[in-house]
């Protein structure tokens, strides 16, 4: 787990602490810090091991260690840095807390669905998940909402983020252009209503559920994943989230939430979108965050995306006018 936790760096403190070091000495210092981080806070104290870990020739190591040794604590058999060890433990606790929050949110949704459906497997599922948290309490419940037909969902999300461009009117125009498809991939994967049947990894029902999430993502990115592969990272992440208790509807709503968030859509200081499917499905915390975005009030897009929204609005109005014109013509000849 340690290797997966990002190491925070205080640049000002690091430069102040190492101001007198040469480039070689600084490189050895940094590499030993990285080795301490990924190895849980301690590394062997024998000179040969330290030289190899620092990337320094063994003949030069005594000279280098004489300069940087005071920055570390040696207990005879191991070398450590108390400040780094404390930071590592804090980051571990934060990662565990985030994971527990994601699991608690999933358990709360299972409990809510079990209550709504009058019992069933949902309640026992929630109890097992909460027991695994060793007493962690869910932070809230979120009602499951069956996603709308895919193409209209994509356009409607853009509509509600337009801000001062008459978003509600655009949303009604778009909703008039399409209706939910009872044969959609999500409906097939989910069964009837809000119920979601999950099977073991590799089962046909589980594969259908994973493909439904891919299909929903493709509504926003039509060129992405034309043929989802079971061996891909994205497939594995989606399967893991389903095993944790999230439903197809949950994962699709999380995708919707990220695509409705201006920051993740590119309205940030880098003008870069953060919408990769592997990122959105990376862990329970990312899914929970996406669901929170889905429940947030509408925000405001930057000018470039507002121009795109105006184009969508114009297109929707033309299509609606064409459809209404065809209906009027049909009634005239009826």
C-alpha cells in the first residue's frame, strides 16, 4: 500500500535543509528519502546497501555519507527519518479514511434500497460492509436514480451547467428530442427498475454490467472503447467497484457527476480535462466524489464551453422545429 501513496514534498523546507549539498549529495539524499517512503520508513544501515539505494559508487559513499548522514537517524541496523515516518503514517491514515468513506457511502445506499424494497439482500449487504469498517458510520444516503437515455443525458448535463444562458429552456428542448429507451444497455444490465443483479467476476451478468458502464461513458466520448476488453485497467476498475457494492446506476451517475463538474471538464488553471474512465473508477473514493458532484447545484462553464452550449441549444431548437414541422405536415395530410 505504501508504494501507492503519493509522497508530499515541501520544496522550501527541502531546499533550506540541503542548501549546502552538491548535486551528487543532494541526489543521494533524495533517493534515500524515496527509498524510505516506499519501504515503510526504514532502510538497512550497512554502507553497501545505502550506497546502492542512493545510486552512489561504493568507493565514494563514505565521503557522501559524511556530508548527508546527519540528516538521517541510524539505530545501528536501520536508517530512518522521523519527520518522513510521521508524514507517511499521516498519509496512510488519510488513505484509509477515504477508502472507509467510500465503503460507508456504498453501504448506506444498499441499506436505503433494502428499506425501499422491503428487505432482501440489500440489508445484509449493508451490514457486512459496515461491519468491515469496524464501526465506521455512513455519512449519508443517496437515492438511486435510473439514468435517462444516454444521448439525451449527455446533452442535458451540458444544459444544466450553462448558467445564464437559459439552461432550463435548453434542457426542456433536449428532453423533447428523445425519450428513455427501455431496451438500453443500462436497463438490460440492471434488470427491472432500480434492482441490479451482480455476479462473480467473469460471469455473463457481471460482464453485461461492466459493458453498460462503458456504454454510458461512450455517450460523452463516442470514440472511446469501441470494444471494451476484459483485460483492460478500466474493466478491472469497474469490476472492483461493482464488487464493493456500487451498482451500474451508481457508476453511471458518478460519470455524469464528473462530466457536470466544470473543473474536471477543463475549466481549471491548466485548461485540461480530467475525465479518463480509469481515473473516475479508480477507487470507491473517486466514485463517491462523482456521486457528490452529481448532486451539486449547477455551476457555470467558462466562455469556450458556454459557446459550445449555445451551439447545442441552437441545434436542439432546430431539430425540435423540424420535428414539430413534420408532425404538422402529417396531420395536414392525415
